[in-house]
C-alpha cells in the first residue's frame, strides 16, 4: 500500500466510524475507487491499526466520562456509572456472539462487491429517517435532553442493532443511535452510549486479528510509514468527527445523512 492510499483510507475510517454512513462500506467504496486490492495479511494489519486509532479518539473526546466510568467500575462503587458500564457490557453480548460464531461468514460478505454495500446504505438511510420521524412524533426535536435514560432492555436492543450492523454499508453508529432514539432514549445519552459500546468489540476483534498476525505463515507487507500515516489520519479525523457527531445528534439533525446514504447507495448499486 502506498502512503497516500493509507492517508486516504485513514481519513475515511476516522470520519465514517462516527458519522452514520458506514465506515466498512466506505472503506470498500474507496478501495474500489482507488483500485486497491490488498492481500489478506496486509488488509488485516491495516484494519487493526486504523481501528485502534478510532478507539483512541473515542477515549480522548469522551475522556471525562470514560475516566469516571472506569473509576466506578474498577472500584465497584455500585453507583450509576457502575450500572452504566454493566449496560455497555450487556450491549456487547450480541455482537460478541456474531464475532465468535459467524466471523468467517461475515468476512466472506466483505469484498463481494458494492451491491450489498449499496443496499445496506439505503437501509441505513431508512433507519435515520424513521428515527427523525419518531422524534417529531414525540415532539422532542426542540428539546435536546428530552427522553429517558437508557434502560437495561434498551441496552439489549441497541446491542442487537450493533450486531446486525456488522454488514458492510449498514452504519454501526447510525443503526445504534437511531435505535436508541426510536426507543425513546435521550439523544445525547444514546450518542455517547453508542460510541462507548463499540470500544470492547473493536478491541476484541483487534485481539483476534493480532492472534492471526502472530501465526507462523503471516507475512508483514505494509511498510511502517504507511501504517503510521493511516493511524495518525484516522486518529485526528476521528477526534473531529466524534465531536461533530455528538453535536449533530443533540440538535436532532441526524436525518441529513439519510439523503447522502440513499444517493451513495444508488451509486454503489449502479457501479456494481
């Protein structure tokens, strides 16, 4: 992989990890546009690096909240923060099941062309629009803090939404945030919950990938410069995108991205 390709893909990963337009889908799109056909080993290595960068950007932007949650959880304070972390853990169970039992099946879907990406982008657009209509129906658009706190049952449902969103083109952030909004949760709360709940699945997947990278037949193919450029680009853009997305959700403007997702979905289907 050339350094400028790593730069572009790092920017795409950092931006689309948080915006409700599907990071996996856009990585497939840009690989197609740039004519990038990475060997499995190189693709694995690069994915680990850029996902680690976006996890770090989440922690940096949500640091005060993340620090308090860790403090309560690891000291067993049994307060609201402790229960919040437990809800995050519960929400990770569905995607953990998918990762353990269906990982190979999901990986086969990636790289199978842009038809699935296009269809899933249109589904993402529908979810964002339904969430907006749900807010309108409940009269919550003008009240950023309207709604309820995330319940245990909400955490399970949002977790199931995250598990389905492993499909390329189905935005993880868009799917989980839209699901929380349709359940009646506070927009600002569900956005933070969505960004924090992905940390464990990404770290878990990265550990599995690192295990594969330690196998005897694994060959390092991406040079250190490209890896570093991809990491820095994903981290910097990820920090900006995370802050931007939190603000967008609070203002109830999530539906704007439905227009983009429909347009890009149609382009993907026609391109395919």
